[in-house]
C-alpha cells in the first residue's frame, strides 16, 4: 500500500481521551495498580466541581478520567456496550464511545492475556480477527490482521488489548460505507481506491 499522508493537519496521535468515572479511587486502583498505567497528572477542579486524572498509556498519549459529584448513572447499552463480544449485543448509541483498544506487542500478547486472568480480570476468549466469513480464527493465520481480548473496567467501559499481526495493503480497503438507512454509498471508497491503485501502477511502470 502506498503511504497515505494527511495534507490538512499534522496529527501526532491521541493526546488524551477523557472518560467519566463514578469513583476516582477505584479507577486509580484499576488503571494504576491492575493495568500498571502510571498516574501522571491529578487535578481537583475548582469550586468542588470534581476531579480530572491522567494516566500514561505510552507514546506520549494519555487516558484521562473526570469525576463529577452530580454525574448521572451509567447507561449500559447507550453510553457504552452492555456486553463484551460473544456475550450479547455490543451496540451502543450514536456518538458514544464503544471501546478503547490499547496497542500491545504481538510477541507479548499471550503473556499479557494470561497476566490479566491471573489478576482476576474477567476477559473474553482471544479473538484472531481475520478476513474469513466468521471474521475470527482459532489460530494465527496469514489472514489474521489483529489479535484482541476484551474486558470491562469498574465503570463498564469496554477495554481491549490489541496486537497488529501484519501490515495493511490496498486489499484491506474493500467496502463502501453505509448511509444512516443502511444503504451502501456506492463508489464512495472503492472507486477512489481503484483509481489510486491504477495511478500507483502507472507511477511504478518503467519509463520507455
């Protein structure tokens, strides 16, 4: 796949993702003590409006949490999935945050899976996501592009450990998106991808 670059803005990753917790002490115990994320910044909001804590998730990125004393209760199935994959529907509302996937080294994925279980975390089975009709394999095959395991945090936020297993190619962009009513936006992506591939092929042709 030819390198694709953003010509509009230079993004350097995710600065931070901010979520809302019910109990900041419990959140610190889970993210710092169970998952090992360093706590790098703590804020008491002025006027007793709550707290804002930041955890380091690597590469200069952070996962942040607010605690608000008057925040509404969680709404599973709306603000976040009510179930983990294979345990029920994973749908959540428009504009919601469905889950967070933390990138981990592929060579340490199995070790980390066992470590989560040893810490008492309720995890799903390992998903080897591939391009087969079932979109998952029991083993790591050449078609597998990412390995995943899912679990909830204390507030029902769906988390994932994910490990890429191969680079993407042009063949991985193979579907047009759907509109709100579920109909396909024909040629929105696939026609553009075909033109890009044809252009790349022309560039690579030797000069006569």
